[in-house]
């Protein structure tokens, strides 16, 4: 049957909400501003001073641990160095040392990524077969890299007038995080923070080959390496948009801006290496496990051995809160669960609050990190076990706080005292072989 086109119903035009009308992507940062000089010498001096102070505090706490806990007589004046070192290699640290010595046997150890064990093994060629010492040497040097990366990243995103203040505050807050002692233990958290921070820094400064190198190493250090993919992709997009606009403007002035899209793509091509670097890390490690065990998904299957399972964060977060609410009040388990759950929830809330004004590259990184951490809970009351330690990698949070505290100096001492006090308690618990991973 013929239809009169004049009588067809006209659909109303699609109207966007008023808040979204005229919305545009943030303008790309000019290359000269992105690559502005940073006070590298001063930044490393600040990072080194805070790092050294934190290591000294951990050393004193370790030496006096027997007296604090009453596990050793005050009359004993000699302390075995091996005993002191061994206290920092409990739990995952012992597994990393085993992998460095014997490789990935059993295959369930495939959840521990290869960079740290490889660095431990390499260090033994220099200092000899002192495996625990090598493990602590590597992790603490990785922590120094983390302090340097946080200082540089804070300077990169801070305004010129507040650079030094923001850098100092960020370093102090990172050192005062209650679970920051893991950066001194035989764990990979300090190494990953350093590599990830420098990957984001070099991406923001448009130094793509350096960004790719650090992202590749970060992907080999921890399974949360893919959290770098989205922020690196965003910076690559901004880099492409900047060059495309610059070429187009040159064409308007008759300066040979033809083919602006193609030239901008060629210019931004190195950024693709940085985007693919975290993916390449997982692929190469999976290829190694495939060749050794005949299973390309060994990483996933090994997670099941440790009682991890997949769940959407939309479900896992409410379930984790519900489980915590049903833990016995004032019990050791309640404290243990709170130590993992509170940092995850806190990082999520702070990320959402800061998202409006924070650089999008930091927001994307935080969302990726939180998604990975909350999408693989464990079949236990403490669903986000080790979640508090994983939030050491949430270094954008200290950058947010450093920015907010510019006008609230009085709050910084309070945060530091509370954080350091809790850190001391948790460190003593860990040194006593307490179950905290």
C-alpha cells in the first residue's frame, strides 16, 4: 500500500541534556608546555631524602622489634643480621625468592610476574648468592624509583607557583601510607609504582619511547599493568589532535599543511608502541608459560588455585561491604578486612570526587587499577584480600591530596601522624609473621 510521505510521523530531534550540550574533549596541551623543563636535581634530592628517612625508620623499627614486642630479652646485645633480613621476606617475598632460584615451579606461581624474580637473580651475580639480601636491595631501589616518579609526576601536573610545595606534600603522604612498608619488603609494589609513574610522566611529556619502555617493564612487574593502557591511549589521542590541529593551521597559512591527518598519524605512531607495551608484557609472559606448561591461559588458571574468581565490580564492592558488616566486631579478622576494604573504597570515592578537575590521564589510570583489583575477588570473608597493598599503586590519590592541602597546611601533620602510627603497628604485625599480604 502506498504511503503518503507528507503524512509520515516526524520524530522529534534528539536533544542532549543541557549539561552535555556543547561538550568537547579537553584541548590538547601545547608541546612546549608538556615538555617544560623540570627541576630534576631538586626532585631527586627530595625523593632521596624522604626515601632515606623512611628506610631509616624501618631499619630502627626492625632492630627494636624484639624489645617492642617482648619476644627477646633486653640483655641480648647482638642481633643476627640474617634474622633481621628474613623478617622482610615473609609470605609473597618467599615465593618471589623461590621463583628467582628455581623458576616457575609449581605452575601455580604463575600469578607472580617475572620482572622482580629476574632482577633478584641478576643481583645475585653481583653480590653473591644472598637471595634475601638481593630481594630487599631490588625492592628498596624500586621504592626509590617510586619516590622519584611521584615527585616528577607531581611537578608535571602542578602549577608553577606551587610545584615545590605539592611535590613535598605528595612524597610525605606516600611515605605515610599505612601499608607503605611493603615498599621495603620483598614485594613488587615499589617497583611497579616507579615504573608506572614514569610511564605516565613520559607519556604526558610526549616522550613515547621512554613511556613504552617503562610501560613494558611495569607490565612485567605486576598483573595490574594493563591499567596503563587507557591513560596512555588518551595521551596518544591528545598528541594526535595537537599535531593535526597544528598541521591544519599551517595549511591555512600556506606553509605546507596538506595531508594533515596522515602526517599527524605518522607523528603519533610512536605512541602506539607505548599503548601496546602493557599488552605485550602479558602476551610475552603468557607465551613463556604456554611453551613451558602447554597452557596459554596459565595466568588465569593459576588465579583459580588461589581462590580468585571473576565478578563485576558493581557486584563485588557491595558484597565486600556486606561481608565486612557481618564480621565479628573488634575481632582480628575485622581489622584485617578493614585494612584491605577501606583503602579500596576510599580510593574509589576520592577518584570520583577529583575526576572533575584532575587530569584525565590520572583518572583513567585509577579507574583501570580499581577495576582490576575489584573484578578478581577471593572466595573468603576478605574479598579484596591484599587490596590495601594494591592501593600503594594508587599514587594519583596522593597527588590529589597534595593539591587539596595547599590551602589546608594544618591538616598535613595530622594525616602524617595518624598514617605513620598505623604504619608502625601494621609493620610490627608483619615482622612478627602476621598474616598480612
